[in-house]
């Protein structure tokens, strides 16, 4: 059974361009995955408002850091025994400090039980994570939001380099 749930996520970058990922445990099958903060859009919310709310709830980081710039990302992920498909809004937030501290005070009880860890990771370390990263094309999404970043996949001559990671998700 497929389910579409309108959602918004935030790719957070610290002062050293590290990405913030949260490690979640699926209570249905016990699997783990890493993904940017975010979640469902509540009735009456815009995607930007939802992205800012989710960032504050899941991390305690300043929601004002979320820029009003986004890319749609087609998602196809299984979570808690359901398959979620459809485009989600991915926003960018930049922070001026390195590895800002997180607070988990806004999480619901089931979210507190499912959130295992968080990490500020260099983009080069994503492939070394022991669990899947969602979306699998996270570097492509990041490149769409910040095309001049070190992850841009361009060689010194300006040509695109091949991406090492594949997946069903894509930035549109």
C-alpha cells in the first residue's frame, strides 16, 4: 500500500559545511536510516512553516535559519510498515557555528524512542555510514540547493563528475 504524506525537510549546514543527519529506528522492522530533519505538513501549514516547525521540534535549532528556497525531491521510502511516495520540499538552513548543539525537547514520545542519534557529517563521510541515507541522492539535492559547494561533483575543468551513489530519489 502506498501513502502520500505532504512533507518538508531541512538540509542543515554548519560553518564547516557539515550536514546534519538524524538516525531513526523503524519500530516496525528494527531497521535504521539517516535523514535530514523534517516531517509531515500539518493542515493549514505552508511547506516552509512546516520545515521550520519540524526543525525546531526535532533539533531545537533556530527555525529562522531555514531559507525560503527549496527543491522538490521524489521520495519512495518504507517506514513503519508503509510505503511513502511523492515529492517533498527540501529546504536549506545555514548555521554560523560549527556543530551547533541540538535539543530534543519538541519530540513526541514515539519520536523520542525512535531517534537514536544525530551527527554533523562531512559530505565525504556519507558513503561510510553503516545505515542507508534518505534520500539516497542527498548530494544531488544538496547540489541543487547550493550548486557552488565542494560536493558539486565538478572536476577542476568544470565538468560534472559521476555520482557514487544511486537511488530512486531525485531532485527535480
